[in-house]
């Protein structure tokens, strides 16, 4: 241990270089895992929304419109999560105006979907 303290090296590489490489690898792995979880979350919301819309045709008439609105809202929310959490980080150089417009449209559509779902559930 005294050789390590005296030289600041392990083997032929400086200790700081090895630590930096390890820290970079852990950071990249954590980012990849986080994006994978976000992607799975967005995909789950989108697929669940689609299944709700498909199931609306077989549901009772009073429930069909609610399921259709909830399914559409689920699809929009899945796309919104993907856009905000995954695509923004995978494509950081995308046109900021376009990204802002797409996210605004999706956000407004999500709010409208939640309101319409609530209204169809209450009526």
C-alpha cells in the first residue's frame, strides 16, 4: 500500500485514469438502464391504451366511450413519456423548435384526453 501512496499508480496506469474509466462506464450503464426503464414504461402505457381501445368495442355501451377515451389518453401519454424522457436524450441535437411544438401538442392532447375521459366517466 505504501508503493501505491508513493507513486499514485496501479500497474502502468495512474490511479486517477483507472478510476475515471470505471466511473464513466458506471455512468454509461446507469444511463442505459434508466432509458430502458423509461422505454418500457412508455411502451407499457401505449400498449395498454391500445388494448383499452380494442376492448371498447366489446364493452357495455355506457363503458365503451370511456374505455375509448382512456385508451387514446394512454397511447398519447406513452408517446409523451417516450418523447420527453427517451427521445430528447437520444437526439439532443434535434431542432428545439420542433421538439417544443411536438411536446406542446402531446401535452395538450394528454390534458384533453384526461378531461374527456373524466367527463365520459361522469356521464
